[in-house]
């Protein structure tokens, strides 16, 4: 586990860039944190680290953005629209959920893509078991812009390798 304090949005983007640079094979990154804590900023940094040429933007209303111009393809999923206390795995069950899970599995299994999921804590039952989980939260650092605390954890062998490469940077 890695714990960091990020002074500002630029530091959050730099962390994302470092992680993107460390990704050498297919991986999943699950992001969680309050609204405005820097999840999309971190994803923009991931795109920088992968040398993505497109503008990386939040897929809140489309649920999935794809970027194919970098070293690896990056798939950016935003589960915010599922953030409703009435939404449960049972309510999402059926063929639609099965297709969505199958799509996520295909992205991960090809080994040549980075799957990034914002609001991952909303539907953790959809996520691949082997992933880097990053939690972003506000912290008071005594500066005009609120700082962020990042907690980064690996949950399997691929993500553990990525975390080890990140610690070497």
C-alpha cells in the first residue's frame, strides 16, 4: 500500500502520469473518492503517461470513453450514474449487466489495455479481482487549494507488479 499527500490538482495529474508510465501490460485501476476529489484529473494524468493524444474527459453521461492513440488503449468508465441507494446488483441483474461485465472482462483479458473505472466503489461487484484501487480524499494542507490524500492498493499479481514498478519511479 502507498499513501501520498498531493498538494494540488497538478500533483494529482502527475501521480496519474507516473502510474500511466509504469503500466506495461493490461491493468485495471479502480478510483473512488468524493465528488471533485480529483478522479478525472488523475485519469488525465494516466492518459499523459500512456501518451494518449486525444483530450481525456469524464464519461459521466456516456459511461465509457475509449482512447486508442497511446502506448496502450485506455478505457475510461464512470459509474457515477449508478450511485443511487436504490441501485443494487439485483436491480442491475439480467442480460444488460452480464453484457457489461463481459465487456469489462474482454478489455482486461486482451492484456493491451488500461481499464480505469471512476466511482468504482459504487459497483465493486463489476470490477476485476486483480486491480489497483486508488482512493482520493480531501485533506487540509494549509494551502489555498485543498490537498488530497491518495491511498493506492494492489489486489492481485498484475496490480502488485504495477505497484512495485510505481514504487521504483
